[in-house]
């Protein structure tokens, strides 16, 4: 790896973050929807992450799936030491971490899921090639790789903005813009206004740079290497190595925002040329980033498997509101009511359908209605209105008398890192609140913790905060082995 990249990762630590898009429960759904039939399910699989940093993305997955095996690889020995310490503190025996340079690392066994988040666009060309080679070497016959990268042409304006922001931040004559990279970006966003499409785009880019902040920018937009790719280039690299593009890791990213239904109808004939189709979508949507799934070219895919498979997955709260569509059938309307009654619970689709059948009574036609609902669920998931997972996620109601968070999250809190909830989302808290979280080891009654909060954090509404932790699934019940909230 070239010296600037080595120097960056030797001198600075990548921020402790989980990446929900790499949650193997969701990756399994996206791969199955794309037609993968022999995919290993997350409850018993082998997972490998390149560029794992301090393990903040991989460790919560290992805690959730104790019967699976996890391996994290990173160049930084400092980051790997932190990851190993966290695994030891949490008592995780199904995960190991290795200090290695991808250019020289050799796999010892195949994996079912490979994660490379924040690597491909941020390493020199030789390492890019090596990463793609390793994907081909390490994937099992039914394995899936999730690779993130910045995309063209959407990234092109941002690519021009970054050196300008850097130049302004280092120029004394531009001191009025704030001096720091984040301040300059924020000032440019404000000055850009909103009078033209270009201004809106520039404002969004500069605002995003300002929000990322000093901890993230050196590893992202301002990294020593930050190379956007055309999708066609990525697909060509994959094809040369016997790999096939499956789709995006998030189902809704297969239908990027900004394109109306009429556009999709016009583009439909291009599906015969998938690469041209995808590249056209990137141009029209202005997409700047992808999290793409790859499998082996010889991996069997089954056309039309989508609705049949979705029936076996769990549905829960989606990421966007799902308004009633014109012409919805009676069975869909009843199903929507059933989902509303379930609230934030993530339940098996079969159970939701059983509840729907009970409400319909004699009007329920098992074969026709189950297929109709499966199709609706799939479309709702593609638009982000329904969350699909490979297993049910059970979050108990209320809260225990003596609040407790997992051993892993206690370790994170004790060391000043953000915690991770069961949906693999990073949870940040105001400075000092991590002390309260770290104290939630199951030995202190809620009333004692409330007194501590009233004394040291008078601005904190403790009962409401504790209820929020329970709703997010951050509080745990029972023994440590039951902390995953996963229903097999």
C-alpha cells in the first residue's frame, strides 16, 4: 500500500462505526431476492471483513450469531489490538482478527459473506486489483461479497469540490470562511443558495462534507486515495475474475430515488444489457455511492424466486412511510392493518399472513392471497417501506428492573465508543452519558441510575431515555447467551 495510505492508518484511527448496509441478515435477503438459492443463512455461516478497523462493524454481528465464524483483517495493528480487546471483554469466541496487508494476505478457508466497506475506492490500483482477486479466491460456491465504492458520473462534482475546499481551508485570504475544512464546506453550502439545480447539488455536497466532520473526512472525501468508479468498470473487473453482479445490498438501492415510474417503464427494455441499464440509472439518478453484491458466475440463480422466498423472511418497520396506493386490494388493506398493529416488532411473514387470514375468515384464499401479499411485500421492501430480514428480531416490551446492556456495548461505553443496537445501527450519545450506559450491568436498580442521572446530568429525561433504550433493543434480559434477540 502506498506511503500516504499507510501513514494515515498508522497515525489515525478509523472512527468506530457499524454499517447497517453490511448487516448479514439483510445481505441474505437481498441475495435470495436476486435468486441465490444455496446461500448460507447468518445463523450458521462464515464471515470475512476486509478493512475491519477496530471491529465495530463485525463484533456486534459475532455477538448476534454465536454459531457463525467471523474474521476481520486490517492493516492497522493498533486497530486490531482494540478489536481483540473488545472481543475478549465481550467473551466472544467465534471471532478472530488479523493484522495483514491485502497485497500479501492469503486466505486459509472460504467464506459465505465477504464485507469490504470503505476499501475499494480508497486504496491504490494494485490493492484494488488484489481486493477483487481475493473476492474470487475466498468466496464459497454460494458466497456473497458486499463491496462499497463511489460511483461516476454522480461523484464528479464532489471530486472537483474537495480540492477547492482544501485550498480555501489553507488560504489565509479565505479565513473569513472559517479556516477548517468543515467550516469552509458549511460556508460554501450557505453561499450556494438554492436558485438553480447546480446550486442545490453543490449545497448538498458541501453540507454533507461539513456534517462528516474531522474524524471521518480524512478516511473518505479527503483520503489520500479517493477514486470513484463507473459501474461498468466495476462490473468488468468482477467479470474478469469469474464474479457476477447480483444487485445492491439494500433492496431499495436497486431503485434509486429521483426516477418516476414512467422512466422505469422506458428503461425496462435495457434490462437485456444489465451493465448499460445500471450505468444509465446512475446517470439519471446522480447516484454517488454503491454497495454492490457479487457472487460466483457459476452460482445457480433461479428466476422468479422472489415472492416464494420472501414468505420465509421477517418483516418489520421500514425506513420510509408507506402510504396507501390507489387500487389496493382488500387483502392488502387488511395486511397493512395487521402490520400497523405489530408496530415496530419484526415478525415472520408467515405469522403476519396467519393474522391476516384470521381477520378475513372465509374470504382468505391461501394460494392466491399469499402470492398476492408476497408480491406486495417485495415491492414495499424495494421502496423502503418494509424491512426484510433473514430471521425474526425479537425486542421484549418494557424494561428490566435492573437495566443491563450487553457485555460488548458495556465495553464500547467504558472506552468512549458508540454502542450498536440489534438492527446494527450505531447509537451516539452526548458526552458523559456513556458513563450511565457502562453502569448498566444488571446490578443497579433503575431508581439508583435515575438518581445518578439527576445529579450528574440534570438535562437528561432519564425515564424517557431508558424507555428509548428498551425500544431500540439496547437493554437485554436474562443471561449473556440470550442477548442477541435473534429467533432461530
